[in-house]
């Protein structure tokens, strides 16, 4: 579906924002509106939402791709990457969460770092400074995920399950995610490590809002990460 809202002239046309979307109707319009102040091309992959998220995303100006049923965040991310790469003006892909936890300022800083230092991948990390407080349960789980990821991939990261990433086209073309759910975060690190392309981490702040806490995402995602790391 094409965007119905004209994009601002000064926005970045060569970095495509990819957002997996599932039942975020109360926030997705605002997230996209704020992103469109800086980026022309935003693609939301609606992963079987039942709350009208898809319509709100399109109305806010995003390109919309829809899964008829919920397949999982990994599947939505792969669909979005393929959609962005289908456009010649896509030089970079920025993966961005739909729930408002990522800061646009961090995405812009990561893109600047990638471009100025000729990096193919920039991973956001909430553990390079002390601005983010995920809570002790989630911190333990995330640190465990980092340990597992670093043991099984060629990259040594401080934050393996951060959804804010900048990926240059040549690296993105080598992504082929098979893990549909939370284990995709380890799989994407493995595949990006295999590219042998230059990478770095960048300190980011995650905004754990009342909205996300009310949905129980912090604890639930922690459990999902552990389960998927064990059974993947």
C-alpha cells in the first residue's frame, strides 16, 4: 500500500525504516508521524494485528505489508527487509520497534556513524551507558542472551536483543531469517557476523513506558527470549 501522506522534503530518502507491527494501535500513528519528520520511507509489516494497527500505520504515511496471520517478529522483520531492498533508493535499513521504546535521535546517530565511518552494521546497545533501566529480571535475561549470542556468533556484543539496528544494503542482502520469533535476534547477529563486514555498537536509550509495562512486555519478552534460545 502506498503512503497517503506526503513526506517532508528534507527527510532521508536512502535509509528505510522497517517496523514489525502487531497490535500497537494506541501508539503506532505517533511513532510513524515522528519518524516521518526525518525519514521518507517507512515500511510497517503488520503481522496479523486485530486492533486496526494496519490502517493507522497506512494513514500515518507508512508503506504497509500485511501477514494474514501472526507469524512472529522474525518473520515480519524478514518481510520488511525484503520489501525495502526491492527499492533502488534503499542504501540503509533501520530496524525499529513499533511500541515507542526506541529514540529517533539514536537512529539518526547510528546512521551518521555508519556513513561517516563506512560501517556496514551498527548495533544499538542499552548497556554501553546507564540511561536505560530494564529492571533486574530483564537485565539478567538479556545478559544471558548476550552470553549465548557471543558464544555462538563471531561478534562480541554488549546487547544482543536490541531491535534498533542500522544495516547497510550489502549486509542486509545477506540476511535470511528462518527463526520467526524471539530467537531471530540471535540469528540476525550470526548472519551479519558471517558477512565479515565492518560493524560497531552505539549507546542507545530504551524508553520503558507505562504503556509497554502495562502490556507486560518486559517480563513476557524475557521469558520468550529464554525459551527461544533453548529450543531454537
